[in-house]
C-alpha cells in the first residue's frame, strides 16, 4: 500500500483477527479486570475508590468520594472515552453541586442520572448492563502543563507481538472538553520511539505546531519517564496475551507512570500523528522469532524500529 499505511480493513482482518484471540478480549474490554491484572503484575494503575453496580448503590457515591474533591466516573465496559465524567476540585461544591473538568456545574441528581445511564449499558460495548468505576483523578505531570487544557494528557503506545511500534501523546483542548480524545478534538502528537520527544502533531486532521488554547509549541516536548513507559507497554503483551494492542498510559506528578486502560482494537490515527505508516514496522516485527524477554524486545525496538523515518503519510491519507 502507498506510504505503507495500514487501513481499517487490513487492520481488522490481518491484525485484530489474526493476532487477538477473542477469549482474551474480556481482559481489556472490562476495565475492572484490566486493573486487577495490572495490580497482580505489580503495574501501577489509578486508585479505585469503589464500584457502583445498581441505581440504589449510586446514592452512596458521596461516601465513596468523601475526602476527594477530584474523582473520575467511568463505565467499566466503555470505549472511546464515552461516558467518562471528571469531577475536579477547581472550586468548592455549591449546594450539592459538582464542578466538572469543563468548568460546568452539575447537581447530585445529575451525577446519579449519569451513573444510572452507565449501569443501564448506555456507554458499554454492545449496550450490555455495566457498572460505574469511581477512580482517582490523575494529576498531570508538569511537563504537559503548557500544552493541555484542563484535562490530563495520555500516551498511546501501539504494541505488536510485545514490541512497541508507534506512540503518540494526546493533549486535551477546549474543544475536547478537557478529554484526551482525538475524535472529540484533542491534539495528537507523534512521539519518537528512541528519544521520547514529540516531532509532529495534528488537530482534526490538520498539521499543527501549537496548542490551540495555550499557543505553546506541541513539537519537541520531552515525555518524562519514556523508557519506563515503553517497558510498561511491552509488558502488557504478557499481561493480556493480545498480539495487537493499544496501551494508554498517564504520567501522574506524584505516582509517576500509570496504566490507564488497554484496547484490543486501537485506532489508526496514530499514523497521521506520526506522519508515518505502520505496515513497515509491523512487517519487521512479524518476521521476528517468537517474543523474547522484555529487555530484548526493547533493544530491538531501539535498534530496528525507532530509526525508521520513511513512509511519510500525507495528512489527507484515508485510513478507513
């Protein structure tokens, strides 16, 4: 394919179906299972305050978050960032109201209604009944303070057969309402696998050099703890048994790198953010023997994958 771009059909048939056994899907589609797996493997994750499984339990939310001005409500089986509500401590609660990450105020009744929608399956894969997870709100590392609007940036690493092959940082904007979601208007900045520095960025499919809200450069940012982030991503292969995997990580200023969630069907916009097609990198890994130790895989990434600079992808390239 021109520019070595991986398209949606090839991704689905050749990589998701070819390398992801469906029996392993629940390990990543259920965020509770993912969290438990990670903890068992001594991989840090955001602290879980509690789980709400019924509308009656939703009335106990104030007790779950007692002492926590900031917290996140998310569906255990959600995808694409849908259904996530972030309550911040930007201002005191007033009359039972909560301030959200976009600075709007909602009532306790609004919170309960949202939790009830989560439980009913409104945001879950397949619309099945779900539960709401109440989690610690990550405090973004100061390295991203100048290139984020309110929310917490995250790092997406695409891992194939245990080898990290491409990465990007997703930076929240006013348009994305403080969420690190490209489809909602976050900036996607491609990251050099060798150095951990951003080298190209896009917003709504257009190339950008500056954050739309802060005016600061989004190119040349050094992602902290880059070697650790790559190691954690590579370890998720053994954690899940999935050969084609998206690993989402965050950098907390107090707790350091944390695994946020895992994705068995990672999107393809990471190629546009990096201006580099995936096929060449996937082919190089595909010709390797069965995965070895994590340290061996990371050395191979450093020596063989990271130096690849060809196959530049025009911004208008279709990946569907």
